[in-house]
C-alpha cells in the first residue's frame, strides 16, 4: 500500500463509511471514518486528526480537524470501490481502463 502526506486535490467519485475503524468519542468528532475514491486514481480514508499516525491534518490542526491518508494510487481514475463489510480489510475497485483492483490492508482489531 502507498501512503502519502499530500491531501488529494481532485474530485471524489464515491464515498463510503469505513467499516474497520471504531467511531470516535463524541468529544472528538461527529464525522465517522470515511473512505473515498477520486478521479486522479486514489482511494483515501478520512477521519479525525491524530487517529492515523500517517495522516495529514486538515483544518485547524486541533481536536476535531480532519485528516486524510492515501491507501492506494493508480495511474487512471478509480470510478468505484467496495469494502468487505465485516472487518474492512479487503477493498475492490473498478478503474477507467475497465480493470479491477483488489487489495488487502492491515487492520488492527
């Protein structure tokens, strides 16, 4: 898997809740963890700043700020994706080139 410190600067094509991450306490964020794919070929996860050690903070940088982590990057647009619902380790995606990507990410339970 590829990780990046740069926020994604293209439009999001699909958005889903992240099933493998626990919801934050109500004092940290009202937004649950999200996964999204973009027209520039990335699948990212977003949540509260400090939740992921490799995340880049957006917003104020304090409590409740959003952060984004790039999970995978391809050379073409990722049009859609789906996440295995029980734990969220397996992600399958469809690209502009009519290819299917399947990747497995490590999730601490």
